[in-house]
């Protein structure tokens, strides 16, 4: 099952107070970026984020979910109605996210 553009738009609206949020569509799903770092994505209309320490502290009861077969588990964000919480979550996890990989020039 692929994610809907409507669900992506809903999550982007919830995060609209944060500048430099971007997304990329990939195989029917959406990868989410903040300041060029991947912080999560929309997979099967579920908002999943990377399981870094800050995320675990803010969501101690969050479940681990697989975005797709063969992927590393991510944390399911259930509190998607609370835009203030989502803003805090993304801003807090940013420093723990890995830097973007440099693309090799051909």
C-alpha cells in the first residue's frame, strides 16, 4: 500500500511552523527532511521517525515499526494531531540525525 498525498499534506501542515521542511517521493512513500537531514517519512499513511535518543525520551511508549520490508525499524508517531508536539519532536531530534551523505560525482 502506498501513502496518500492527503496524509502527507496533513503532516506537512502540522509541521508548517518549521522552516526548511522538505520531502521526496520514493516508491509511493515520502521521505521527510529538515535542513537536508532525513528525520522520518510517511509509509503506508503512518508518520515514522528515526529512533534517536531525543525521540525515545519524548515518546517513551512509541512502537517500533518497519517502514517497508528489509528496512531498519523506526518510531511510530501517534500524536499527529498535536502540531506543537510535532514541532518540538523534529527540532529536538535534529542534532542527533546523521549528516546527509555526499553524492559521488560521475
